[in-house]
C-alpha cells in the first residue's frame, strides 16, 4: 500500500465525518426497513482500513459493528484490507 493511502487514516477529516454520518444513517434505515423480512444481516467492507482514524475516531467497520450489535437479528461482518499493517489493527 502506498504511504499516502495509509496517511488517509492518520487524521479524521470533515469529509470522513460526513461519509460516516451517511453510512450510519443509511445502514440504520436499511436494517430497520428489512428487519421484518430479513433472517440476518451480513455487512461487507471492501476497504476496511485499520478500523479507526488516528486511533481516536471510529472508522466504518466499528460504526457498522456498533449498529449491528443493537439489532436482534443474527449478523456477520466481512472486513477486507490489503495492507497488513492496517489489517492487524482491525
């Protein structure tokens, strides 16, 4: 992974905050809409990163995990990360 890709997780920008607000709202609404017909949920993050930004702000894997943990249906997560350093931080 290029150093600039890893640097993306060194700070938590306003763009990241907005992206995570959208993800959280969408995932919450999606699970609520399907909760009467779904048997389970499986969240897949194809670019998981280390799971957090600058070790202080939750990234998409942790945000999704938090939302999945609050709903009663069985659930699973698949996290994909090609950078070994980021992977080990997940």
